[in-house]
C-alpha cells in the first residue's frame, strides 16, 4: 500500500524503514535489505513503509480501556476515494491446508529418515541419467536399445538410476531387457509428428521433473536434430558422435568422432546438464534385464507453426543408420539392371544397401543410399564394397573416401 500511494502521488518512497530522521525538508532513513541495512536521504515529501524497530517500544503509547472508550465518542470522518479503479479483486478466501503431522524418527531408523528427506521433503537431489528411446509405428528402433544400454552402463558408473522416456509408444515391454529403473511415458496427440521444438520442450520438462543431469540420445537424424534444440533450450552442453563411456566423470569427458570420422576428439562437457548422442554400433546392444516402474507424464501443449508436409520413406527393410551390415556397390556393376544381386545379398545378410556417389549421380540408385563424405556416414560392423575402386578397400582409404567409421571393424 505505501508503494501504491507513492506511485499515485509520484512521491519518494521507502519501505522496510527501521530508522527515520527529518530535518527541515530533508529526510534521512535506513531500510533493511538483503544482507544488511541501506541508509539513504531525500527531499520531502516521502511515503514511508515502516518496519518493526522504527519506533522504540518504550516510546509506544498503548491505549488503555478508558482511552479506547473515549475514542469511540469522537467523530469519524469517512472520505470516499476518487477516480481510482482497482486492478485486482479477491474472488475467494480459503483456510490454509492443515499442516502435516510431525514424524518422529528413532535413532536407528536412518534409512527411514533418508527416504523422508529425499522423497517427501525432496531436499536431497540425486543425479540421474535420462535416455530418449525413439520409436516408430509403436516399435522401438535398434538404436534406442543401444542408447538405453549405454545409459544403463553410464548410470552404473555414476552410481545413479537410469530412466527411459517414451513418446507415443504404448508397448514398452521390450525396453525392460536393457535395464531402465523407470519408464516415463508421454502420450500426446500434439507429438504424433516429430517436431524438434515440441519434443525438446517435452523432454526438457521431464529433465526438470526427474532431476536429470545427463541425457542420452541415439544418432538418428531426429535425435541429433533434437539434441541441438534441447541443448539451447536447457542451456546444456551437447556433443554428438560419442563412441565410448566417459573417460572421466569429473571433469565429464567423452571420446567422439570428428572431421567426417577422420579423427577422434576428447571433449569436456562443462555445464551442469549434459546431452550426448552416441554413434550407432559403437557401444552395442547389451541386455541387462530389469523390472522397471512405469509412470505417465503429462506435458503442456507447445505452439509451433512448423508442420510436416510429406515424408519420403527409404526403400529396403533395413536403414543405413541402423544397419550392422552394409552392402555397397559402385560403377563396377555396369548398370542399374545388375543391382538385383546386391539386393539379394543384402536381404540374405539382413543388411542395408548403399552405393557410391557416381552411382547416385547417374540415377542408378536413390540419393538416400549414397554413402560417404557428401552422403550418409556408415557406422556398421561390416561394410561390403562391390564394384567400387580398390583404393577404398583399406580402412584408411575408406575413411577418407566414404566417411566409413568402423572403429577397427571389417571392410570387405
């Protein structure tokens, strides 16, 4: 109220005032502030909001009953306010909720005390690892199982829990084999189509509610797209192409590929929250069965004027990004009519098909199968090159010409 009056009158104003001296037209006053007391002066007029201590208790005149009765006989003038429209009004008053009962903990009940402080009072904050498990048509991708395997191993190293966050996938039982302590399920029609903005906001909400300090993503295009957006939204460190568990926890240091897989980098993540995207087939899918809790998460709707107009699916049952084996061919096949043998071999091996840049440029195969520096990177366990220049048969040349990251694995 004092500040409101000062605003209406455009007067000087002080609140939390604990001392006031007036000399002529000048006022000197002290006010309580964070960590101390501030002393100021100004010219009158001044509106003062007092604090206990402004008047010594010995100077207070406390009326007795006789004084109160005499005051009732004095006239009381009521002045109506003029031209002031209230900007707020009270709708309803409620009594405060009843205070919870006092809980007495015995000296030998340390575990009970820790549980109450952690889960009820929420005073103790624990680091956790959050893994985004990407799905399509109600089925999880292999890359999600690898990301969860990595997340479980990282959580064990940090001695914390690992949580899997799932968006619009009702069948989560297949995740149990890879060790999550809890599965966080988001069901929202607003997230039926991938949007980096909407997904980033959804996962940021989960990061906050679960006190997640490390987020693990796969290396799919959507996850890499999401990682950068999520990093900016949450002011987190983000690195992609991670190939191993952290070499150090403090500082948090990871190994990653860089310069189109020609080099490895040791990268330190310095922010409090960290987001990492792991390279496909770099860690592997490791079963570590668990019986996780399941929790439904509600998120608020996020406005976005970005929408998907069309999706062109790649041909073939195995994508290059998820493949453990890739069969690639070049101009040595002499023409697109000879590609049937490549497709048959790939189908027999459960592999993805790929091609060299010249083949894609000539229109023999779709651009989505073009691998290399100007195409898609390959991180399979086995890469079979057919009808491609023999200069690419060595791992060094393959890394240089095709952007193939096999990490010491086989090239034929």
